[in-house]
């Protein structure tokens, strides 16, 4: 089955490791790295490390876009893009060594007009056909909040399996369109149901209610940080407790969780093993600095340390 990811608001991610921030003073980086950024791009990078063929669609703009294009060809096997006016955004992460704190600043992407948007979305949906289409991340100026919901409907109509990981109104409208899989975090599921959820039992009950109410969502995976994650259908729920790792950066943790889920479904694994793989990918990513992703060679050991339980 073909697999594709979509990134409408990509970035060059710059990560500086510093000793500590000092107000009104210049600080010098101890280390700096540059990575291609954007949720869909991170999912594509992770799928490559899992040996899952996937095409990554995005937009490029200006001089920064040219740099991003070179980075994409280093990190991905099959990138596809549309060139637009403006300048690709730059995101900056500061990792403070002394306090082990992390600071993130996200840039503003260029406006994406209707003609370029249509060109990219047409190519994306043609490639996905009856496969997995991952729609994720923020959108730049000029793109309506209905864009993911529309894509989900198109992919479903073609017999495909849309996967949604988004925020705010993009998530709300996308859920109504009925994706195959949706991956909110705890805060986002609370926003969807309109109330604070107290305890795991409450989370599970609302997730199952959301699936039943939608009528066409197959699975919901809720990421819970140090508490792991749950994967639920309308009738069964599995929870994964992650292995203990030294947390160096949380950037990309959710994206690699999505990649692990897609890889597990694509390989035909059963639900507990899909969740095990996904949580191991996420745990491996938080142990890496900056925007680096998990080490594929460490996945087997991490998976062995993931605990799976069924929640009834």
C-alpha cells in the first residue's frame, strides 16, 4: 500500500546546545545542528529509519527552501515538493545544558496560494490512492482550517486510510471527517470533548465515546508523555508504558509515534505490537538531542522494555 506524508508548513530546524541563557548577554553555542523540520517531514524521516517506503510532500520557498531541499535529499528517499514565492520558515530550539531546559521558537511560513495548494494536494492524493495518507502539523497563511477534513474525505472515498495529527480547528474539523487513525495528546483530546479528563479510566471512556459518535474513526491513539500512550478502537483499548530513558529533547516525539503506528499497520501487526513499536520510537527520540530522531539499532531493546496492558 502506498504511504505519503504531507507538510504544508515545513521549516529548517536549527538546534543550539548552550550552557545557559543569560538575559541581555550573548551566549555561544556548544553544538549546533540543522535538520529538515515539519511534522510530516519528521514522520517521513522516521518511516525511512523503519524501512517503510514513503513519499514526503511539502512546499519550498526562497533561499531557505533551497537549503531545506538539500537537507531533504539527505534524510529522505522520495521527497516531492512545490516551489512557492516567499521564504521557508526557520525554527529554533535552545537546549540549556545546566538546567536541562528546552526553549522553542517557531517561525512564520510563507503564504500558500490556492493554485500551489491545489497542485500539491492533487499530487498527494493521487499518490496515496488506497494507501495511508498522513496529514499533520500546522498550516501557513492562506490555507483554510478545512484542508485536512477535505483531504480525509478524498482519501476515504478512494479507499485509503487517512491518518490525522493536528491541533485546534484543524483537528476538530478533521475528526468530524472520520480519519482511519487520529493521534491527539491528552490536552487535545480534552479540547475535543470539552472537559478535563481525570485519570486513565476517564480518558479511555471519552476516546471510545468519540469513536462511536463519529461512526467512521477506526482508531484513536492518545499520547500521554511519561505515562505512555493508549491505542483504542470502539471496543478495545491497549496501554503502553514506556521504558525509562534520559529525556534530552521532546521535539519529534509525537511524529515518531505516528510513524511507528503507520509502520505497524502497514506491516500487518496486531494492535498491541503496533503500539509497542510506536512507543519505542517515541522513547528513542526523546533520548536524542535537539531534533534528532531515534536510533533504529536501539529499537529492539527499547521495544522489549515497553509494557503493554489491556484496559477494559
